[in-house]
C-alpha cells in the first residue's frame, strides 16, 4: 500500500511530518491510503493529489511511501495479540462516485476503541511503528516508480 506525501501535511523538512497520520482519521478508520496493485500514478494524481492541492495550493507533491499491508497488520499491542491497525478497501465512499479502485482506509482496529485501551505512550509507540512500516522502502519515491 502507498501513502501520498504532500508537503507540509505528510512530509516536512525532509522527513515524515509529525502529523503524517491523523489520530482522528485513524480512530474513524478513514486514513486514506492507496492499494498499489490496483492504482496507477495517473489515478493518484487525479483523485488524490489534484483535489488536495486544489483545497490548499500551498501544498506540493513530494512523492509517496510504500508499506507492506501485512507489516501494518502485524503491529500489535504489548500483549502481542491485539492488532492495532486494520486496512479496509474503500473504492466508493458515502456513495461518492468517481473514486478509484485502489482507494483503501487505514485505521485503529476495533479492540482499540474501548475506553482506557490506550495510554499516551502506547499510542505514540504504535504511530511510530506505523511510520516505520512506511520507511522500509525508498522514501520518498516518485508516484511513477510506485505505481508501475
């Protein structure tokens, strides 16, 4: 899966920004990512990059970062059993047409939505592990290299 990196939202000063993953969007299961095998660079430019830059012209495309879905799904709580993240295909959102086939959502897993599950250090560690999963390959990489 791939994450589009826009400066300054996901990328700032040569590295992932501190807000690369929105806790709110992860809690909602709505952090947008792209399924590499089901997307093209042209689709990503049309459905992700273009609309984001249109909303805020100060944004610039840096490229993308790739993670293996299983690496993300294997991030667990300290018990070693509770998966912290899930990935769900989301090609059509709220009946919106024109979305692309490779659109997916990344979010905190259902067991983490229980009051008292998280403490600040655990959530910070989980987000660091998630970011590290996207560091496994060249970062940033061009959309054309990612979506071949």
